[in-house]
C-alpha cells in the first residue's frame, strides 16, 4: 500500500519536480558516501566536520554537473537494464577522475587523499543501487500507474445500489478507470462513496475536461425511459461514449457485473416505457395449444417464437423458407428450453413456402394447430420495388394460401403481421400488405357468412428496432467504420418500437380478435431519422461533421429517397380508431372488397404477375388498393432489362 502511495505521488509530480527529486537523492548519496569514505579511512565513526562539508559540497557540485552531462536526469525511470548500468558507469568514471584529481593531485587541507579514491567507489555502488531499487521497487507500480493513466476514464451515472456494485466490479478493471459518480440527489453532491466523489450531473461538461472523462456508464436500471431520455440529453452534450446497464427486471437476480454493461441501444431513446404484457392475453391462444408461426426465422417471426415459448404451448411449429434462418431460431429455442428445464414444449422446424398450398395443407393436416401467426413476408421496400411480382406473390398469394388452408384445417385464430406502410402506400410492398389485409378481411366476412370457426385478424405497426430492414444496425455499422451515415432525406420520419414489445402486442391483439379485426399498435411519437442519426453519433462519444462543425468525426450524407420510399408513415387509413381493453392497441375501421368481388380481381392480377407486366401490375394495384399512388417510374430489374433490348 505504501509503495503504491509513493508511486502515485511520484507520478503526479510535474516533470521538473521529478528531476529536482532525483538531484536531491543523488546529493544525499554524495553526502553519505563522503561520510562513509571518512569512516573507512579512519576505521571508525567520525563526527561531522568542516572537512566533511567541503568534501560533500565538492562531490555534489561535480556529481550533478557530470550526471547532467550524461543525461541521468532526463527521466527518472527511463534507464533500465544494461544500457542504464553502462551510462551510470560512464558517468561515475568521469566523476571519479575529476573528484580524484581534486582530492589526490590538487589536495584539500584536512581531507585525506584516500577519500578521493574511496568515495567514487562508494558513490558508484550507491547510485547503481538507487537505480536498481527504483527499477525493482517502483518500476512495475509506476508503469502500471502510467498505463492506468492512459486508460479510458469513466463516470458512473447513479450512486444507488447498481452504481455502487458496478463501481466495485470495475475497481480492478484493466480496461478502464472509474473517476467518480454522478447522481441527481443534490444531498449527495460532494460526498465520497468508497473512495469516489459524487458530482452534480449538471457539471458533466466541465468534469469531462477536468477529469479527462471518455465514457459515462448509466447505472439507473429502474428509471423511466422518459427520464432516461432527459439524462441522455445532458450526457449527449458532453460528447462522451455512453454504455448502460439493462433494465431492473434483468438485474433482479444476483449482483451487477461488468459483463452486464452494453452499448446504448436505440430503444433507450424511444421516449416511452413499454407496457408489461397481460399474462392472460399472452396465454389465451397459446398455452397448452399447438401454435404455428410462418416466417419463423425473420426478425418479427423469431421474436414471436421467443414470446410464445414463454406462454407454454404444447407444440410450436416453426415454418420458414430459409434453411439457415430456420436452423438458427430452432437451435436458439432448444437452448432456451434446455436452460429453463422446460421439456414439455415440442419444437418442430419445417421448411416450407407459404405459397405452396400442398405443403401448407400437409403441415396443417398433420399437427392441426389452434393458432397461426403469419409473419412470412417480403418487407424491404426498395427490394420489393425492384422485384414487384415476387413481392406480391409472396405477400398476397402466400397470405391467401395459408389463410385458406388454415380455415380448411380447423385453425381457430389466424393473425397476420402487417405494417404501417399498408396505409396509403406509395410502394409495392405497402400495397401488397394492404391487399393481404383485404384478403383476410374478405375471408373473415365469408367465414362468418358460412358459419366457419376461424377468426382472421391483422395487426399493423411501424418499424421495429433491430429488424433486418431497420436503419439502426446500418447506422451503427457506419459509425463504427468512421462514416458517413447515409440518410435518404433530412425530413424523413418513422415510428419505432422494440421487437419484443411488438411481438407481445401482436399476441395480445390476436387474443382480442372476433374476426376481420384490423388492430393498430400505438407506436408513440414518430422519430425524425436525422435526429436519430445525430443522437447515435453523439452518444458514441463522437461529433457530427457539417458546415457548423467541419472538424467533426462523422458526416451525415443525404442520398435521396429510394424507389417507393415515403417521407412519413401513417397507421390509419380512416379516422377515429376504437380503443380496446389494452391501452397500446386500437381497432381500425378499414373498407374492403367482399370475397366474391376480390376473388375475380386477384385472378386477373395473378395473370399479369406471371407475365411480369409491371405497368399493368401497378395499374391493377391502384384499382384494388385504395390510396395506392406509385411514386416514381417502374424499377423492376427484369422489366427494365427487357425494355433495353426491346
């Protein structure tokens, strides 16, 4: 402990003071070795006299001059090993010649000549031992302190239980140094907790410069998302990297560990707290039943599967077209069930195309699921715009085939996962999803007329954070690569929701269905993507480069809207949605065509889809889907290539 305190003290000294300390130590050694030389010469302890003083002053003056000339005071700990020893030997040799010359040849009254020989030998031993002592005793500690001085400096926001535990866990971290705590409680400001001072968060900007802070860790797991946003606004202005602990529910078991820290996720910026799911609604269509999820390997489908297994179905059918995606979600769910010791759920991975009526009939006939969540869809707007016929076939025909087979094989509840892009769409993907909704609405009407038992419903919501089409992972990769962040338009806004919350609300909405329902999820306030990009940059500890800040780190480049992309998304076609028993789920009234009319128009659409006559496809979609207004020219790759050669 004493060694570390001494080392800390030495490291904190300015370089000129360190040189003065070194000179003082060598001066003391000169005095001691002169006295020792007198004692050796007389073979007895000699009292201090003027002769001692003269010999010591001469030794000190010559020693400091020679040692300075040989560079022994350029750094305290610089010399180590053989090079240091050689330098010391050279310096002492030069000193010995000069000191011996004065004492033996010139001679000083009252000082024995032998002192001029003995003292340089003793000083050689003393100087060498002093350097070795520093090397052995303080060298490792000194280098460790220097290393820690260069480590990232961290402030922990939150002096509560989580903050204290995190500070304790980080105390011996070889990767960073905690320099203090921040807390909103003004009664704690200026107090010291486990050696760490507690500061006012409003002083963060000055603390960043004063303490050379690089990162802020949020240890406030129980705070509301709205309050977290307020805190992030304060931290963001300091241009430091932000990491956070997960929510309080995730930390309910055990202590806080360094491994609990994660990068700040954009769901932390949503500005509202998710509503805890209703267990009764979560389990109504799932518990002890056979459940099927199409598109089970997709971002929404896979999260539906994760939520479904928590509600204990008897069997979960994972239907997916992509082999690796199916393997991935099946393996993950198997690991989850093994870790929880739940062996009562049967997982069945099934490769299938939802457009294949025979395959879907085979699956439904074999397992007779009670509930189907239809998440299989092409949903990437530009890709579907470039491949419109395939997008419509998958999104519309796949929904129709799966729904009809579900009705034929006694499925009780069929829930379609839809999108806000189905509202007054400007792109083929949105139009195809609205047409898929209309197919289900028509099927529901026909089902009621025929006295069927299948309840068809659909759930419409906006973007989910972290999905395959989300801007968030793209922005994160671009920031990591040093930019630029590519943004299609400065004005573009989107609704955002976390994938787990969206999946939970889909399940709960399906539990409220009576048949033909169009449910709309409350997505909160729309987010301006430009603001989102800036916040992601600033919360990474970087700055946005632009006209106002030409020396910034990350540029935001505006590339222009992509084919079919809208500036703003909507959730409702009509007005005045009805509330439901869940405050985040509304029910919309949307007009649709009866099955007797829609059936013939779908048949006509299928003909032009097979011919890939894209202009006619768009024309038919305009007649079928209210509000569909194609934005821009036809950009189908195949159609454009054929037009070139025509």
